[in-house]
């Protein structure tokens, strides 16, 4: 049994249940699509977190060792990953949502040494899923500008 993992999983469950309860007060605006409630997406994410935390609890409960060793890996990958994310931020307005996200996903998985074929397949598949789920099913519009939105400018 790994106590740290159990504590983290319990914390995630408590916070997720609180988020689930707080999403009950979400009110639909007149411009919103009436097919799904405003709480649908947050509850979908929270439900996924609860499910994964429960899996983490089961795994930690059945672990054979009490101590977990921490493997820090190669430290230089952190600045590379941060650079890939900054590249997405700064290329967002010029390239658009999907091309800049695809490039950053490919770079992040390259940094973690995912094989090229699998890297391209996962990146493309994920963005197709995002397009189908968020754009077609939920009918959400992605922002066209990122930095002005982030910096609070109109």
C-alpha cells in the first residue's frame, strides 16, 4: 500500500465532488446551445478525474511495496517541454488552434521519445477527437486570439 498515492487520490476525489456540486448552479445563457447544459463539460471532466482517482486507489491498495522510488529522469527535458508550449502560445494566432496544437503535441511526444509513427498517430487522432467532440458535438467556438485574451486586452 502506498500512502502518498492514496492520499492524492482521496484529495482528487474530494475536490472533484466539490466541483461537481458547484457546477449544479451553472445557468445557460441565451446565446448558448440548448442541447447540453452548461455543466455538461465540467461534469464530464470531473467524472473522468473521479474515475482515474478510483483506479489510482485500487492500484495503490494492491501495490506490493510500501516505498516508491522517485526517478527524476533527464532534467533538460523540462526546458524543452516548456519551449514547446511557448511555441504553441506564440504560434497560435498565426497558425490557428489546430496546427499550433498539433506541432506542440508532436514536439512534446518527441521530447519524451515516443516513436515517430505513434507520435503522429496520437497527435492527429487527439486533434480529430477534439474537433469532433468540441466543435461538432458541443458546437464550441475556439478563440482566434490567445495572447490578448491571456493578457486581458480586447
